[in-house]
């Protein structure tokens, strides 16, 4: 019995990305409220880690081989862990109210659960089921001339030229 495959999702449609994006927005807000002397230290670190979180989820989604996808999700999870530690710094230094930091931390834990669940899904994919996550062989050869010939023969009408790759 064949199971129905889910349609391809862009990274923006994935719940893990949506929640990570919201978390990033909240962490940017935290960075703007830190003391002025933290502007180029902790605030900058928070912004870099927050962007790394969502960038790595997006980049992983763009990698068609599931092992590459996993690698980028692991990097996103590492950036999330950095942000959770940055929240601890904010708590330890009394930069922001504890209830707010506790709420941010809970949101971070929720994002981590989503990342871990997605990692489990990718790791559990059977080889036959994961073929959809692999890039197909390009129909053109290895030389510039072969690529030019292939591009010249594409129909750029109403159909998507990427569909011609199969």
C-alpha cells in the first residue's frame, strides 16, 4: 500500500521556521532593550545567533540531500542553545524582568522541540522515502557547451523549466 506524500513545502511554510522566526523577532526586541554598553557585545551576539537560527533552517530546507538538511538543522539548534544562554545572561545581570525572560526561554524550548522533532523525522526517513529529498541528476553534461545546449532547448512558456529536469 502506497502512502500519500506530502507536497513540497517552502521553508516559510514549515511550522519549525514560523516558530523560530517569531522567536528571532522576540530576541531582536530583547537586544534593543539591553544597556547601551552591551550594544556591541551581548546585543550583537543575540542578533547574530537569532539570524543564524532561521538562516540555517532555511538553508537546510534548500539542501535536497537529507544529510545536508540535518547538518543545517543541527547548526540552527546550536544557535538556539546560544540564545537560551544569552537569556541566562540577561537574567543573571538583571537586564530585563525575570517573567519576560522566563517566557522567552519557554518559547525557545518550544522551538527546540520542533527542531528535534524535525530532526527525528529526517533521520527516520527510509532510503526509499527520502528519494524526494535528493537532487536529481542534471540532464546536461559537465561542459559549458552542454549546459548552453540544454538551456537553449528549454521551453520557458507556461511550464516551469525546473519540471523539465526529470
